[in-house]
C-alpha cells in the first residue's frame, strides 16, 4: 500500500498526523468539546497549532477538563496559578478570555445548535485543490465572530472562528486530494 496523501499542514509530526487523520474536520456536536476547541483556538492566536496541540493535555488538566461551570468561577488566585503553569500558554489576556468565555458560554442554552446555525446545521463541503484556495475567513466566520463578541466572548476574531469551524467539522477543508476528504464528507 502506498503512502497516504494528506493535507500539507499535517507534516510528519506524529501528534499532528494523528490530529489530522482522526479529528480535524470531523463534525463535533458535544457542547463541552466545542467549548474546549473554541478556547484552544483562541489560545493559538499568534502561535502555531502544533504549539497548542502539544499542550492540550496541560490545558485539559489546568482548566478542569474544560468544565465551563468551574472555569466561569475562577478568581484571581486561580488565574495567577494558571499564569505559572508551564503546561499552558501563560498569557494573561488568554487566561482572562477563557474565564470570560466560560461565563458567556453558560448564557447560551444550546451551544451546539447556536454554533451550527452559522452553517445551516450541516457541514459545508468545500472542494479546495490547493492550499492557496482556502480562505482565512468567510462570511459565516465573520458572522460567528460578531455574534460571539456581542455575547461577551474574547479571542474569537473571524480567522480564529474559521479555524474553529474547520477543526470541528463545520466546514470540510481537507484538500480534495487528501485521503480524509471523502471520509469526512461521508
């Protein structure tokens, strides 16, 4: 059997390859997992995704398994401890945003439906042949960003929202030549 063709960004790092092959682009409908991915995508701002991926377990530990009810109650002592935790990106604005985003998350009754409404409830099936065709943001990611910000979320710009939409399968942005394109599409 020949070598599988993957999207260019997966490279050859085993962690990245596993993420590409098993998670990226697969539709997610679990509220806590959606919340986790939104926090992680925001943490990525200005960094590479592999940097966040390598710290994901550290984030899960530090942020109580991404339990929004617990995170929403984090006070200054907990935030100060997080800023000392080498398992995460120690950035005050990003830590504060995670807490604020948890509070805003709790105000939305059905987070899954709220988010998926931006793509009409089902994944968009793009047909990109080359990476240069993939946009950094779309009208849907701009609308999502605007509405999330209106509701009090931070670190949710249109580019972050589009990366989130790709990650949780709201859009299928595997290149058409990637072996995962058809698998994710079905």
